[in-house]
């Protein structure tokens, strides 16, 4: 993140130096070359902003909360009451280990194919 900030601020400083030096040499005529790019960037920004707000893809839609139903809230309250907060119980699973039919060779622990 710091590298991006250094690059950004370096570009801003160089642009400011270029504007000031051009203004000192040519006066207001030096700003003529910057008018069209600035207007284009401004138009693109406004168009993007207007379209995003119109299509509903703006920031406002992402932060809306959905109100849970009363049934959902009752379930959540029931689960919270039934679980003790400090006791962490272990779940019991209906799985068990079944020994394989192949013979085991405890003497040799290296794999056959390495």
C-alpha cells in the first residue's frame, strides 16, 4: 500500500511542477492542452456515477439491512437459550474406523514406491 501511495503522490507532484513551469513560461495558454482531457475525465466520472446510481449498483444498496422474520428470531433465541455459553461440548459422530483387509507390515514403514 505504501508503494502505491508513493507512486501516486510522486505523479501529483510532477504534474503540479509541470503545470507551474508551463504557466510561468506561456501563461494561461499553457492550460489550453489540459482543458479537453480534464473535461473528458469529468464527463466520464459523472456518467459512471449517474449510471451506477440509476442502476442500483451504488453503495447505498450494499448497506441495506434485511429485517429477519419473527419465526427466524424465535429460532435464534431458542438456540441461544439452549446452548450454555461456557461449556463447549464435543459432537458425537456416527462414524467408526473399519480395519482394512490388507495385512499390515509394522517392520517396514517406508512406502513401496518412493
